[in-house]
């Protein structure tokens, strides 16, 4: 086993590992073989409908990550680093809370930790998620694109949500996102996210663990607004906070440039905060 192990929770909802291919490959190369990189997606955010239509909540996705650590990493004697993106930042904090003895460090990327009442997009998603009829209709409409020939679905994705996306991201969307069970699970998970994240973050827990936590925020990100950046700095003095100002977006993993830049940031944190202490 290598000197350090990275457990990456790729849960931006959708929690599809394929979206992070460029990021993960860049991160592994930048770490120079000094760490193992493991990517964990969400239950039923998969290409095939392995769960036969079951819907999974935010809490069940958290349990999934904790169970992985407890069962698959039970006897591993190397430090674990949790890296969470968007809602994955919240999931990773909860995983840290329940597996603190195994986790050496935590990094939250463009974190979604609390509802943003000023976000029109969040308000719209919440309205759809609260209606089972609207959720089903939207999921069926998305899935209808998925049954088209791949060349047709790629064209539609590339000219709509994926105009600036890399080929990796477009392929991930076509193979996973355009599935009824995946999209329906995304909406249901979003519903449970909005309910849970209406609560105030656990500042006391963050203060207790500030030395092993770091956050990266983006500019003009309604999921992780700079107001949250300021609030964390106020509530948890001394915690590692950074702002990416290179023009990448919340969905950094959907472009090659964003994937490489964030991988460089994460690898620097891991080298300075984790690997330097165990060499």
C-alpha cells in the first residue's frame, strides 16, 4: 500500500465518478504515486439500474460512504484524506464525524453546506423536487433523450448543458445522467438535501477539527457563495480557506482546465498537510 490514501467522494449530485476522470487522473499524476486514489459515487447514480428504481436520501448516501470506510478500509494502516465536491463536502464532513479516527484530513471543494435563499436556481429545483409528478415528468423527459442514438444524444448534450464541457463530461452525461433512475434519484436526493441544509452548519464540530479541514470556494457560485466563505472564517478562525479566481465554475470537473487546476490545488494541500508529516 502506498504512503497515503485518498478517498474522494465525487458527490456533486449527480454522484457519477465518470465526470471526475480528468480530475482524478491529474491528481494521481501530481501526487507522483505517493497516494492511492479511490473515487466513490452515489448509490443508484449509475449507468445500470442496479437498485431497481429505489430512491436514496442524503442520509443514506452518507451511510454508504461511512460503510465503505468501515468495511473496505477497515484494516488499512495509512491515513485517509476525504475530498468532497459540492454536496459531497457536506457528506464528507459527516463521514469525518463518524470516522474521525481513520481520517487524517478533509478538503471541501466548492462546498454546498447550507441553503442559499437568494439562489433562484435552488428555489426552482426545490419546487420540482417537492412535487412527485413534476419529478417524474422531468425524469422521463431526460430519459427520452437517453434512448436516442448516442450520436444524437451527444449532440443534444453538447449544444445544451454541455456547451463548454470536455468530451469526458459529455460522455458521462450521455451514459449516466440520461437515465430515468439516475435523474429521479438526483431529484429525490436534492429534496432531502434542501431539508437538511436548511439547518445551520455545526460550527462547534468545525472548530474542534479546524486543523484537519480546508475549503476551496469559487467566485459567483450560488451553491457555495462567498457569504459562506466569510461566515466560516468568522465562525471558525484559523481554518484553511481559499478562493479560486481563475474563472472555473462550480462544475470544475466538466472541463479539462478546471480539473487540472483543482487537482493542483488539492495535491498541494495533501503534500503540505498530509504527506509531509508521514514521510
